[in-house]
């Protein structure tokens, strides 16, 4: 493998710094919960969108750098990433729609 | 390739597919990746089911930072900090793992061994933290009353949740004793009974005019649980069926029982992955020390195990978001 012998130590620490910063931002937002972000937003709150986007960014860096996906052949990478992403997005979309439907149908029947 | 048949390979070559490398990846590495894909689908199945259930009960789901508020050895409420610490530990052990892989490419045996060792320690700290988190969750911190229609009632004073022991005085008064093999039918026993009876809690509520009842229902404008007036609270309390302390698969003082079920199931399944990752890391660690890979001429085994370890970290990133943050 061509990529096998180059050293990536500096890049590894850079990515660690980046992942740490993202985690710190997430935790800080989770503790402070600024009202403007927490109580408003499309679909769910802005805060939740920020969390989801930051999580995907973390997942990208872990897969690409730590798991060294960037060094694999293009179609090997795609056979893994496209398969997983497609199936997960599909499943999550259907189940969340179903969950919303269950709420609309059942919650009027619950007496609080 | 000469023909479309399996190439008979010498036994030595079994684990690298007889030298055939589609996509330039060895047999072992490729299969590790495809295993990770299937495992990722398992985890996303769990998390998607969690999402469905949460959407179904969107107006009464427990608020995570009111549930996970403790740090070992320190009293008081510190939401998020401990899970954040656990996340850091796991990310850091991922870093030492990738450094081990990097050192392996350069054939630096002792460096690989030390980085593997650090990774194992990180994993142990994480699993230990998770055990502590489970213990805290199972024991519970406040206690609540469950009504005949399955709702959980918690108690607040000045808007902050208080424990049953903060306003219920005296020990259990209804004379109910825990049934053990020693004091009753020897062939039967029962689970731990609660510290107080429902009647006792109701009386204490009547006696303390500053205590209020909080229901599971979320005020969606404020994203906070609804606090009832004194009269309404008493009304609900009179429907009380049992006193709940802590959480298990049947009852949950924090709210919806299925929240506890998902918590045990998803973090448990992840914790089991961490545990098996530690065991595999230990095996590889000893192989490194014994010089197995030095003799083999490459450290690819460390790389494959590293893939699994990073995957465990990757899953935690998602569990952390969807269980604790969102």
C-alpha cells in the first residue's frame, strides 16, 4: 500500500484538537442552552440541528483520519460509506415519520 | 488471475486471502470494514427505534440533563460534565490507538506496545465510568410516585426537584417488611421494597405546603416539565400506586419506563463492544510484546483491531448526541 509508510503523527494530534474543540462546544451549548436556539428552529430546535451537524463532522473526522478512509481506494470507500449512509438515512427517515404519526394518533387519547 | 476458481493457498496465506487484494485492501481489513458496516446498521437500528419512541412520547420524554446530573465523589447537580469526560476518554484512547497503528507502520515495536497499553487503560476507565453511571441510574436520586394510570409524579420545591427523603420524615410506617427467604415462605422472595409507603408520601405532601408535584408532561413552549398547583397535585397523588426509587426495566423514577429500557439496552450494547474491544486489544498487545508482528514483517493486525476500536468511539459519538444532548 502506498500510504502505509508515511507518518501522520502531526495530523493525528491536529484532528484530536479539532474533535476536542467540537466536544467542548457541544457540552457548553448543552449546559447553557441559549433560549433563542433551544426554543426555536425548523422541525426541531436550532440547538438540535447544531448538535447533529457537529456530530456528523466528528464522525467524518474519525472515519477519514483515524480509520484512514481517506487512504483507501475510491470504490472501496464508496462501497462502505454509501451503503451505510443510504440504509441508515432510509431507516431513520421512515421510523421518525412513523413516530410522529404515532404521537399525533395516540396523544389525544392520553389524559394528563 | 488464471481462472475463476478459488486459488488454493498455503495455510500461511489464509488470513490475507492468498495474496489477492481487491481494492488494494487485504482480506482481513476488508472484512473488518464490512463487519463494521453491519454493526453500524445494528446500532442505527437501535438509535432509530429510540428516535421513533421518543417522537411517539415527545410531550413526556425525560429531559436528559435532569436525569444524568452526577459526578463521582462530588455532591450537587452537574449535568453533562461526567459524560463529557467519558467522551474525552474514548476520543483520547482512539488517538493512542491510531498512534499505535502509525508506529506499527514504522516498525517501532516498543512504541506500538506503549500506545496499545494506553488504549487499553483508556478503555477500562470508560467501562468503569459506564458501570458507575448505570449504578447511579439504577439507584436513582430523588424517588417518585407512580399512579394507577402509569404516570410518574415527582416533587419540587421552589422549582427544583427534591428527594422523597427531603420532606418525608420517619421510616416506613405501614408495618410492611421486605419478604425474604428467612422471614416468610422459604421458597419465595421479593425485590427491594421502597423506603416509604404511598400513604406516607401523601401525608408528608399534605403537611408541607411548599412542596409541589411535577408531572411528566412537557410544556412545549418552555421545554420544561409541568408543575401542578397544590390541589391538582394532591388530586394526582391520591391515585398513587407505588413509590418508585431508581430505575429498572419495569419502573423508572425519571419518567417513561421505555426510556430506561433504551438506556440499558443501547449503552449496554455499546459497553459490551468496548469490553470486547479491550479484550481484543489485550490479545494484540501481548502479540506485539512477543514480537509476533515483528516476525511477520508488518503490523496490519494492529490496524484491523484499531478499526474496530475507532468504530466503538464512532458509535459513542452518536449515542452521546442522541441520548444526552438532543
